[in-house]
C-alpha cells in the first residue's frame, strides 16, 4: 500500500519525496475492509448452511436417547399446558349481580381503556 500511494505513473519508479496520495490509500483500506467482511460472511454462511443441512438430515433431537426424548416431550407438555382458571359464582344472592358486572367483557374493556389513558397521561411532561 505504501509503494502504491507513492506511484508517479505507469512504468515509472515511485517518488518517496512526495506526500502520500489519498485515493490509493482509501482504495486499499476499502478493499481490505470490505474484502475481509465478504470473506468472513461467506465462510460463516457456508458453515451455518452445512450445519443446518446436517441437522435436517439427522433430525432435531438426534443426540438424545428414546428415554430422554420422552422426558423432553413431557417437559414441553408441562410448559405449554396452562390451567383454566374460572371464578366460582358466589352463593349469596346480593353478591351475584356484582360478580356478573365484574366478569362482564364490557367492564374489563372499560378498565383496560382507563389504564391505557392513565398511562398516557402520566407519561406526558407537565410544566407549571
């Protein structure tokens, strides 16, 4: 790079008494930088592609025994299963209308809207 930045012309010797020319310097820095990025991306891309191809051929859990596969499947079932939570209706007659009002989808939507509006108002900056 140093010799190229001192070049004076085709088939002429470099002139070391001149200052460094900026265009050849930028050219070499760009080639080194982008060339390295390109080669690294190409290399990593090939490795990841090969890994994914081998994983597809072998299967997702190819290194597990049958007992370990059953254990993993059971754990995944536990993680993804969620209990259904249903409130019991109160036995007292005077509490039942309030229970139905509280369980109404309209009341739940109204409360959610109030929470969102409150959050927006509190997030504003007040002066004075």
